[in-house]
């Protein structure tokens, strides 16, 4: 039984296969339209999420399967005090695969230990969000044509942003990767990521505060939102939230083939005037999120389509 | 005349845990769950030591395969483990860091699933042997010794 807990659960070779499959799904969606007929996906969302839950559900529906689940802890037996392990034992009797989001870190791993169906970690607190990382990788590979030889700017909240940490961990496995870490001093990439991941593997990186300084040399700009819930006081949040605003004028500094990614939702860190720029690919990224989850569901269920 | 020396008899089969940091023997008694064993255990506190000034010693008389001593490697690898058979030391075991520790230390991350589901085992995994780093199996929070 295979689960997905961490983006690094898949080797680089396995990821290639997964992304090849996602590419084939994109090219020939009709071939996969009935691949999961008779199969059920349970979405166990102990906290609300629009994109992640709906993209898993869309993926299963696109494959001809059906869906069930709950979208908040209040509407599940967790409200009655049921443990994750008991819930997953029950769900294993109803569904063929499940995607779990939980505010507590490690909850999906607990589920995977008691499940008799594959479990997908759809986000556990500030810990892991592997399907977002797979989405980012597929977007980059599909639109850049490669995952190596890239100079990547990571901008915004690099301190608390788990998508940034996961993406760094995933990308350092490829050749000739360089990072430009763009953040205010207060939201710098934590020391343990710089030391344990970048320094340890001799990955080149620079840290800058001004987005304008980094833009001209980037292959890729990954923007993130400053998350209000991470701040202890309103004043700090207000000061940080408008620190970076990518607008048309700044985009003029960027190379013509630089891509702008964002895990979404955005607040105001990317001005809506940038949306029409062909380099802004964050909505395409959402579509790739569905393809990679379709590929993931097929892979975890062991379904092969000829 | 009352002899003023403290003598503990020899053991025929078991362990002598020597060079325990003074005052730590009761912790080790607890970690090794010696209270669960139906055998003779002697704890010597604050014994004189040329090397350490003072030290603790634990003598355990039991079959040598019934205690998992790996946890000692996590607690303090300066402890000397002497293995006794037929009343003589037959081996000195080198302590190594256990790959996994179960229910010895607790995860202190308030966001960890173990903080709300009390029946879960607290499991830590050795992720960096060189720097002796253990992380919670569930949330990957690093265990801080201090």
C-alpha cells in the first residue's frame, strides 16, 4: 500500500513517471475519462480549503470515479471526539482512496498507519502539502520544459511558507539549481532550511530584500502570500503584507521567458494587472494541479490505462 | 564491629552499568523499565570515581537478552555497559544511538497530532546521526535536549 505524505516520498525517477502520466492526461483526457469508474475518493477535510479539496474532487470526477467526504471538523465525527485512526478505519470500508487535510501536523501519517486504502496528505498544519509541491513541479516542467538549470526567485513569506520549504527540498534534487531568496528581514528563510538543505548540499543562493534587484536574472518567480494567521500582532502583519506587490512596472524588469507562479490564494502581492501577462501562469498552475492529482490517484490505486 | 563499606554481591548473569552521571541512575531505572522486571537490581548513587569524581552504578541480575539497552545510547553514550556471565565480565558493549525511540521522550510541538490524540505512541526517529538529531515521526519537530 502506497501513500503520499511528503513530496520526497517519490524518487526523482518516480516523479518523472508521475509527471509523464500527468502530461499524457493533459494531452488525451478522454483516454482517462472512465479509468476510475466504480472507485470512490473520500475527502476528509478537518479544516476548510477551497482549492485543495475541489482539485482532488475534480481529479477523481475527471477519471470517472465518485467522491464523498466532509469539509470541516465540525461536520465530522471529530466533533464527537473520534480519533483519526478510528475515522480512517471506517473510511477504509467506504472508499478506495482518501485525501486528508488536518490542522494537526502528522495526522495524515497516523491515518496511513491504520488505513487499508491509500492516503494522500492534502496539507497538515504548517508541515507538509505534497500535492502543492507536485503541482509546482509539473507546472515548471510543463512550461519551462525542464526542472534543472534554473534560477528561481522565492518571494514573500519565506519564514512560515511551507510551500516554499517543500519546493526547495524538491528542487535541490535537480542539477544546477540556484535560488534567490527575496524577503524582508523578519520573514527570511529559517536557518534550518538554509543550513540543513541549501548549505549541506552546496546549493547556491543569495538573499535580497528588493524584488527589483532580483527580477532581471530569474527563470522563475515564485510569489507567496503573507499569512495573517502567522502574526501575533496586527501591526506587524499590516507592515509586512504590502512589502511586495508585483505589478506591470516591475514585470518590465523581468526576462521575457520568466514565469510567475503562486500557490494561491493571493491577497495583493500580485496586482491583477499582471494577470494578462503571458508570463503569469498561476491560473495554469491550478489546472496542472488537477492533472497531477489525477496522475497521483491512478498511481496510488495501481490503475494503468493503455 | 560494624563495617563501614557498602558491598553489593556479585551477579552471575546480567549487566553492570557503570560511569552513569551522578544522580541519573533513577532516570535510567525508569527508561529501562526496570520496575517491570522481577529480578535483583542494585542502584548505587554517588560512588567515588577517579574519572568522574562521583558516579552512579546500576547492577541488574537478569538474562542478558531481556533488556533493550539501545536507549542508553540516547541518554548518555559515556555509560559503560559490562555484560556478566558466570560472574565475570564477558563483554563491554559499545553504545550506539537507537534508530527509533518509542515513548521515552514526548513531542512538545503544540501543533503535532500527538498533542491531541493521547493514545498515540511518541516516536522519534534518528535523522542525523552525526549531529545526534532526533525528529518526531509525525510532525518532524526536532527534539531539543536542553
